[in-house]
């Protein structure tokens, strides 16, 4: 997780932010040190309302609808999971698995040509939620360069 934060923070214009995020997220050994980063069910619910539905499931077969329409106790369990992940700096291997699916670039083109396909990685919904939870804290600290014009971050606040 520590490496992930430094990779995410490579686009930051303020070098002090890397140190700040590292000290306030990845170096804590107990829940008390996490402070405002502790996850709660209210934050999970706010992320669930923004989660796009009718999308493909990840390798675990769980769709966004499964979690969005589940009992509210699921938010409590997810917040506990996210807090444990923050506390230990580890994400369960099952959450990190992806399914890579080939998508045809040009349906009118040669569908037997491997160059006519692009790979799309389908992450698990749990890892997507955790990613967006982390990004909700650090995205105000990230900036893109003026050269970044193609892929821009979605607003998930």
C-alpha cells in the first residue's frame, strides 16, 4: 500500500504532500493513529450512491447492484474491512484479482485480428470502493500537468 500512495502522488506538484500522506496513512500501527481516515458506514453509503450500476462484475462475480441493494449492515462490514486494510497496510489478495477481457476496437474490422482488440481489466467491486475511499482523501492533493488532456480523473466526491 505504501508504494501505491507514492505512485499516486507522483503527479503532485507539492513534494511535501508525499511525506504528509505517507505519515498519515501508511505508518500507523493502530486504529487510534488513523484519525480522520477511519472509515465508517456513512462514507461507504455515500460511495455506493455514486457507484455506476449495470456494469460487468469482477473476477469474484459480485456486481455493484449486489452491494448497492444489500442490507445496510454490509456498509458496516465494508467499513471494518477498509479500516483493517488501512491499519495493516495490506489488501486481501481476493480483492486484488482482476479479470482481463478483450474488447473489439472496430466491430466492422477483422475480428480475427488480435490487433483489433484492447484488454480491459475488470476489478472487484470491493477494490473499486476501497480505491474511491482512498481517493476521496487524497484527490484534493493530486494535480495533473497541463500536458494531461486525454484521461482525466472522474469526480467521486
